[in-house]
C-alpha cells in the first residue's frame, strides 16, 4: 500500500492511493503537466494511474481531470449530479457515474462513497478497501456527521481535513462573509473538529494520518500536527505517522507492509 498527497491546499488537491496493484488519483486539482511532474518524484507517470475519483466540483479539485483522463485514457468516477456542474470538463471517453452512498468495485478494490457536508452540489468522501487494508478520504466538509465517522472507522490510513485554526481565522485578513462560510456546516473542518473526529474513530490499526487542505493564511502545519498527535497519544490506542500535506510539492508517502494473513 502507498498513499501520498501530491498537492493539498486551496490552490490544488490531488491524492494518490495505491493498493492491490491499483493506483487511483482522488481528485485532480493540478494541471496535467504538474501532476506528471509530481508523480515523477514518486517514480510514476500518468501511464501508471488506473482511474480518477472525484469528490466534488470545486476548481481546486477538478481542473486537471479532463486533460489527464484524455491524455492517459483514464476512467473517471464522478457523482451523477456533480458532473453536470462541470461544463468545461470536455469529452471523457470512460465516464463512470455514481450517486453518493453507492459502493462500487474497481479491479480488486471496493470503494464506498459517502455524502459530506460542503457547499458543493453533492460532495462525497471515499473509503477504499483492499487486501492491504482500508484508506479513508474526507476533505472539504464543514461538519463530521455520524455517517462520515462510521465510514472512516477501521482505516489503516486516513486523509482528513484540518483546514483552519479558529482563532487564526477570526483574527485573519479574510472578509467576514468568507470567514462565516469557512466556519459553517458547509465549510471546512477546523483543527479542533479534526481532532474530535479522530478521537472518535482512532483504533489500534490506524498507521498513518494525512492532514489535508490546510489554509495557508489561517493555519500552521506544526500546530495542526501537534494537536492531532497529542490527541492520539492521549487515546493510547495507536501512534500513527502524521503527514501534513503541502501545496507546493508532494508529501512523503506512507508505504505499508503486507498485512498478516488471518486464519
């Protein structure tokens, strides 16, 4: 298993999930050229990717979907409502529609989509199951609902938003209307929200937490990582590796050893 954030932040988001010989991109918020450049730092190219999953239609998650899909002949999994809000997507030869809450198979993977709370038409998170364990993905959500918590349980690796520090946001330069949007139930998770969710779902098998979609103006990587590490240490159930996603370059990777076979 390999998981990496190729880019994470308000100017572009793309995650790589590799398991059971299948490589997925979750979102494609980088240009095709930049996505190729960052994949190359991992020893990969677009030819090594097998599909793209789309969480929602905001530009920082979708701007590279069309060029990447056409250049490499990739299938694109996207919610049937979301696709109608991407008028500039262009022709995708292999467009695979689903509805939030659907479970579908791709190669040897089983993928659960689940609804999230964000100011998009029908945003989703993903839980990806393989013989190497479960990877949970939930960014761009204003509140962690019971459904989100349930879908993110028993993950070996989590990609979770910790967008802002509440005090930094309130004291920062954003106009009040934007601050309200970020803090709303359709906005983004704060550090405290992320810690609260992790405290609810952590378990002894959690090996890595990728801290995603940090605000450059309203958060600090060290602060977010420290809060999460402290909360998990207090739980005493696990000591996962914590990786903070970056906007300018790909994060380090989690590379998981094969799981022991069960009798």
